[in-house]
C-alpha cells in the first residue's frame, strides 16, 4: 500500500506543478507558442482528475499515468512531467 501511496502523491504533486507551469507559460509565452501551455493545462487537469477520482472515467494505473506524464513532458511542463513519469514507473514496477 505504501507504493500506491507514493504513486498517488507523486502524480498529485506533478499535476499541480503542471498546472502552475502551464499558467507561467501563458504569462511569459508568446502568442505563437500558446498551444503547448493549453495542452499542458488540459493534461494536468486530466492527471488530477484521475488521481482524485480513481477509476471513474480515467483509470489510475501505472500505464495511464506514465503516458500522461510523457505527454505532459512533451508539451512543456518539465518538472511536473518528470514527477508523473516517476509515478507511472512506480505503478508499473510495483504492480502485484
């Protein structure tokens, strides 16, 4: 259960940091690069929704969290993406 807790907390903190980085991207970004922060914000909200309401519309599994973390990393939220990727790897490795 401790491993599931680490996955939960890392995904939750990564989603929150992803939202903060997306807002910073809106503030300091140019108008041509606005798509990245919008997608990072949407992906971060999906991660938070999957974390706070597990198995409702989006399953809270290691593979789903890993894929969302990779997408978050691609679209500009580096620290949040890395935390979510680590959470996904923990979920995949510790699957019993």
